[in-house]
């Protein structure tokens, strides 16, 4: 028996991880207590995803309704499977800037403390397992906003001769900048994952994700930007654009491409690695551009309101460089661009979000 243990297993990346590693022949153990419902209300709940996951994977999936802050509960799970665990995919966390500021204790306990709990149990019970951590590009704080950007008709851009023209690399400093409360808790988790690789020799990797997306996202206003944008257009909801004239740029990586990257690391793990993770130059769009794509797919006009104040710590321009990861894993490639991602979200959710959502 070889086990893939997935925290946050009913979320976007967690559920994709469960399916992907089950498809590789591993038994999947999932840990998820639907904290997204507490964070974001019914829109953010992953209950529907868990039901679908258990139905689809059957006996290949075992679920535990345990909070990653529960050290005793986690320990019992890790003890049960022990050295049979060959990979830990840690996707559980509190993911919102705005929400973190409302409950800093909860945010830090989940993101930083919860990550430490998962790491320590890995060290004690399955130290040979590959440890994959879903970090975030928000560990760089608002440092990207100090890049020399140019304002174009529909987006901000960087000069073609700038070192980051192909995307921001992992050498960007995380110091002396504004992170948001959420960003700080994710920095703590990120550095701890690195330390368990360096200090204890675990096979760990921090994947600093940009916009990770796909049709399995429980799209809510405070988290899941691209899926939520499509949901608003499909359902006639009003989307609030915060700052930068809607020209802020995000790269986007489909959950399928995220998991093929995770698989590559699992098959040939390294220690204490840090990788930026996003769609890079292949898949990126500003908010304005994403709305235009969504309108073309749905045949509906987007409803938006504009607030001339960016969210605290929000990035004005972010495109990831995948050069380091691709140098280590040259067979990996991105397969979904932004129009393809939005089209798939539409096709997967058209019955739910058009028929049942009420305009807001």
C-alpha cells in the first residue's frame, strides 16, 4: 500500500490532488473539515466537492473531518498510515487577505501552526515522504508593485528588457515590504517548510502559487478570483473591482497543470526547494481582459462596480517565471491558457451558476 495524504482535500487543489494521485494507483487519505464555509459562507463551502470526491473515488479515498490545528487528531491519522505515506500534499489553509485581517489569530493558527503540525507529523511518522506545500506568491508582499510598470490600454506591463520580463523569479526579496496579515502567516509556513527540508532533511517543496484555478473551485468573492469573475458574469452578479483601473495582471494555472507539477516533484523529490507556480507568459490576463473573455464565452455583459482603492497587499502585476521548475523538471509543461480555463469553468458550472444563482 502506498498512500497520498492530502490536507484540504475537498478544495480546488486538494480535490484535484486526490483524483490525480488516485489515478496513479495510490490510496488517498483526505483531511478537510470545510473551514471554507466558515471563512466565506455557503459560496465557499466545499461540501459539494467532498460528496463528488467520495462518490467518484469510492474505496480509493478515505476521509477525515479533522482540523489541521488539531494536533492529536492529526497524529492519530499519521500514526495509522505511518511509513505507507509516500507523499503529503498540504493544500489546507486560510487563503484571503481581507478575511485574515478580521481574525488574525485564526489565520495564523491555521496557516502557520497548522503547517507546522503537518510537517512535524511527517517528520515523526513518514520522514521519507515527499512533502508538497501550497504556498503563495503573496509571500513576496507588495514588492512586485515597485517594479517599473507601464500602463497600457487594458493592462499594466513591464519593459521587455527588464530581468523579470519573462516572469518574476524566486530571487525576489520577501523583506521590507507590506505583506498583509495573510501574507505573513503564509511566509511563516513557507519558511518552516524550507527549514524542515534543510534542518531535518525532509524532501520538501514550497510552490508559491499565483492564480491557481479550475472548475472545481468553490468560487467566493474573497477567494477564487478567476472562477468568481466567471460566476458573476454567468449569474448576473455584480463584481467589485478594487483599484488599478482593473488593469492588474494575474497569471493563471489550471489545477490539472498544478498537479502534473506536483507529480513531477513526487517522482523525483528534492529538499528545501522553492518554486514559483503560475501560468507565466503562456496564461495571464488583466481583470479587464478576463471580463472580455468571459463575456465572449457567455454572451452576457459583465456587471461591475469600481472602488478606487486596491486591497491591502494586492499585486498590481504578477507573472510567474517557471524557469527554475522547468530546469529541474524539463518534461513538465503548461497546457491551459486563460480562455481555455474560463471555457471549462463555464461548461462545468453552467447548470449551477446560471440556473440557480440569483443576481446580486
